């Protein structure tokens, strides 16, 4: 593996018109924390159950209170459904997210789901009236990782939760994004944020992606056809063997992967507005060159922390007859829509720029996106500036 790169704005690449938060990350939303557990071991030929292992788990904790007993309003959207995000039936029913969101590989969803429940049970006194329907998303890392070896365990979930913190977020080939491939480059975890002007509420919207989708020639940055300018003849695709002596080719078809997008905001949104916010992640994905292909799982979740102390939906719990809520009027929500789309596109670009090159199972190599080349391509199209 190569060392991780710098982010889009470090290279003078500005996407959209809104300004980012101080961290340009989902953690710009106050109280939101992110943690990773990364598993990398072994080289060479795949031996199921042994490796090579290139996987992990990422958690997003929505606020600084007891996230299992104090839910926040949430909504989700499916652009294309060849994927999984557990817990969405209950989010549809109640509009509530109660607990961390976890991202991992396709075949580890069950292990992570069970581990989140076990963590929640241990976190509360015996006898607490408590139950959990965790939210776990996935993308497929079986090209680089021994996905059928089931290497993600409860200990890794606990590690990610213990590591969850405010502040800068590690990106690229970390956590659930460790073994992911995006636009035939090395992909993974990326994040970005936007802050609305004061006259539009001053709200913050942050995005985190697990990017594992797309074909090379579709990839764009701020409208510039970067992928087409870096053909697989120049930088090999992990899906294709370019010559008899070239890189090993992985299984599958380019574009057959998925992306999970998690959107957070401190705006006081109601569940139907969270669902609308989640939909706008698809516009950022489209700007980066994602089209929701048939075999892609493109699933987006949005939650809002602007209404705290919302009662949970537990059976038998007696809440007040009414509670006071705030909401952003629908005719003042457009800035949040724009911010979500912009931050989603930038988070994808950050995932690619930060991932570096990785060689995994059977010698398959996913090459990192070269930032120097990206800056040159952007400059030819009148975009970007000198690297910082």
C-alpha cells in the first residue's frame, strides 16, 4: 500500500459554491463522532478463512448523548437497491434513528448488527427496558478482501466505537472502506461538509461516504472528465488485465459496486425532510459520475440533530402527550439540498484522493488516484489551483 494522499481542497480543488465547515467533514455537525477499525493482513493468493484480509468497520455516532435511548429524526432513500441498509423499515415507520450507523463489507453485516446490539446491552444497567434495530450498511470488497472468511468480529465493532471521536476523520482505505474500489481506482471512506450563510440559517450539513462504485470513464470532478483523461491503458483497472504481463485482474464487472452515503445536519428537520435530504445525495453522486447501475447498491441515510430529547418509540413507555419541535419551513430548505449534493461529490473525491494504492487477494491491485495528475487535468479545464 502507498501512503494516503491529501484532500481535494489541499490541492486547490473547490467543488460547488458553499463554504465547508472548519473540518470539511461530517464531524462539523456538533456532537457527531466517527470511528474506524481497519483489518489489513496477509499477501498473495486467496485462502478462504486466512486472507489476504482488506476490510473493516466504520461507525458514525449521531450525537453526544445516549444514542440508543435518545433518537434523532431520520429518513433514507434508495437510488438502486442491490445493497443493504438494515433498520430502514423502522425508520420508515417512526422517522427515528436510535443508535450508531455502521458501515462494513457485504458479508459482515450480520456480525456487525449483532455486535451493535451487544454493545448497547452492555452500555446500560441490567434490567433496562431496551431493544435495538441497528442500522448497518454495506458495500462489496471481495475483489481485494477474503470476504468469505468473515474476519470482522464484535471486537472490531467495539474498537471502532471506542475510537469514535469528533475532529478530523481519517479517509481512504480505512474502516469499512479498506477494501473498496471506486471508478476503477482505490476507493473507500470520504467526508465533506457545507455551512449555509447566516441568512439561510447558518446550518451545517456533513456527509460521509463508503465509495465502491463506478466505471473509470464516467468519473468527473466539478464537471471535469477526469476519468476519461486517465484511461485504463495508463493506470490499470483492478477489473481488467491490460496486458499478459500486467496487473492481475479481479472478479466482477466495472461499475458493479455500491455506495453508502450518510448525511448529518444540525438543522431542525422532520423525518420527511430528512428523507428529502437523503435523496439529494444522489445528485452529488451523479455529479461525480455515478448512475445507479443495475448491480449497484446506492443507499443514502440522513439524520438531523436540530431536535433533541425526542422520545423513543419503545413499547410501553409513557411519554408526554405532546412535545415541542422546531422545523425548517420547506420553502427555506433549498440551501441544505445544495449543501448535501456538493458535500457528497466532494466526499467521493476525498475518498479517492486519500486512498492510495492497495494490492489485495490474488495480487489484484487497485491503484490510487494520482493527485498531481488530477491537478493537471483540472487546470487544463480552468478549474482548481496550485497544491497547498
